C-alpha cells in the first residue's frame, strides 16, 4: 500500500540532507491525527551514531506551521507523480 511521496531536501543552516514526506489523502483519512503534520526523515551521519547498530535515519513528526497569506498565494509547486 502506497501512503505518500518523499522529496530530498537540504537544510539551509546546516547543509544536512533530509526527506520531506507528503502523505496521500487516502492514508490521512485512515489516520486523521496526522493531518496538519509534517513528516521528515533525517539522515544520521555514521560519526554521529552511538553504535554500529544505531539507525541511519530518524523519523520526525511535527505540527505544520501556518502559512502566511503571501506564501499561500505564491505556493505553486505541484506534487510530481
């Protein structure tokens, strides 16, 4: 079952890569608690891991920040499927 899509991004301040995830509407209907949330996968550099068995990615869920009116009007990026 496909639940969404992800895009590789780079954080401006730290230059670290992460994957931004957009969950599909069908999945959000099954799990409505995730509506209005951001899901981000962050790569953990091998030197930052506590052991060889530590995970290579962290999964972070946060509340989406409200968009300003100007940002909402200029947001034209479409999801490429």
